[in-house]
C-alpha cells in the first residue's frame, strides 16, 4: 500500500450535494518543475516513462499518490481519487 495504517472516511451526502458527498471542487495536481537536467532528459529521451521515472527519482509524487494524501487529510474521498486519478 502507498500509505499503510491510514484511516479514510466515506462521505454520506445530503440533498445539498445531491448525495455525492462532495461540495465544491478541489484540484489534484502532479507538478513537474522544469530544470536544466529535465530539459536535457527531454532532448535525449523524450518518452513519457523516462520523464516519469526521473520525476519520481527526484522525489515527485504521482497524481494518485497526491490524491491519496488529500484523502488522508479528509479533503476528498478515496472514491473520488480513484475516479479521477487511477490509470491502469
């Protein structure tokens, strides 16, 4: 698991949110800062997997991991994170 021993809560919903449990919007972002090293990598190996591997090696998060972090804080639900950020 990405985050062991985590308690997550399921929202109940209400008439105001049309029983979705969501109110308003919250963005989940995967930020990739451009650096001279990244620019060089893009020129040498412009495939997405090479760039993703570099990003993770530099301490970056995936979109899914960032969503789970927000779910742990109670800012969104795990169902919503999986809906928008889970890619097979």
